[in-house]
């Protein structure tokens, strides 16, 4: 039986795609004096920021500070919610499910994002990079979320995300994984991570949960 649904934050619950894109773009062009193709920038989405930046130089302190400063300055004006998100969260809560965020974003900014959208109170658990030594695509963040949600078996959870790291994390942890089709990551790349389901709208999660729980009850 599905007992909990865990979500990535950026690009899944919160539409921060343009904010993240611009944060990388300004960092590359203004700080690093580099011209980087859009496809390469989008390939960085979903990774811990440290992982992304270490691909370009060893000492990342200055460029990380630049990225974070731009992101924080423009965050509140650029963040929006995707269609159907709050309706889906409300319905899932009404059905007795635990809800959580499993994100590569730092806790302070993750909570700020959810507060801006009026969604913070829907979530029982928020797991950020401060909570685990290993991060997505490793299973540890989802395992931590299960622990904080009351010791739920990962097999009884959904992991929902827009990036390959989200799906790989969920698969490795033993969860049922769901990709969102509105990801900025190329569909074939996301499909290559082998999600169990793909949805166009988070409200579709209710049907997936109903189907999976029906299968369990039929045994």
C-alpha cells in the first residue's frame, strides 16, 4: 500500500526553471566569461549545485556564491507553481498520505520556495542536502525521508521528479518512481532513468496510487 509521496522541489512542485537557468547563465557569462549551450545548462538541473560546479573548476567558492546570490535576489519574483499542484497535494493529504520534499536545494531556500507558493504546510517531511552525507542519485535522501515520516518502507512510497537524479534515487531506494512530462530535461534522457510512470499533471498521482493499492488488496 502506498503510504507516502515524496517530491523533488524545483521543476516538479515549484516552477523555478527560468530562475535556475538564469542563475547558471549569469554565472557562466558574467562571472566565468564562458558561453555555455542551453542544453548543457539544462543537463545540470536536478544535481546538487556542488556536483554541477565541480565539472568546471576545482575551487568553486566564488562561482557558487555568485550563483546563490543571483538566485536569492530574483527568487521570489520568478518562482511560480505548476498547474494542479496544490489541488493534488490537498487531495493526497485528504487521502491520508504522508507528503515530503526530497531536494538538492538547501533547507533555507527550499522552505522559502514552499512558503512563497503557500505550500509549506502540506509537507510532513523536508529532506535537503544537510540531512545526508550522500545525495541524489544515491538512495540515502529518500531513505532519510522514509525514516522521518515514521519509518515507512520505501516500497510503500512514490518518488516524483523532473530529473534523472530523482528517478535514479527513487529506483535505488525501492520506491515507485514517477517522472513529470513538463521537465526541461529531454524526454529521452528522462526516460533513460527508467521511471515506472510518467504524468503530465500531479493530479494523476491519485489514480496511480489507487491502482497500486487495488493490486495489493487483490492478493
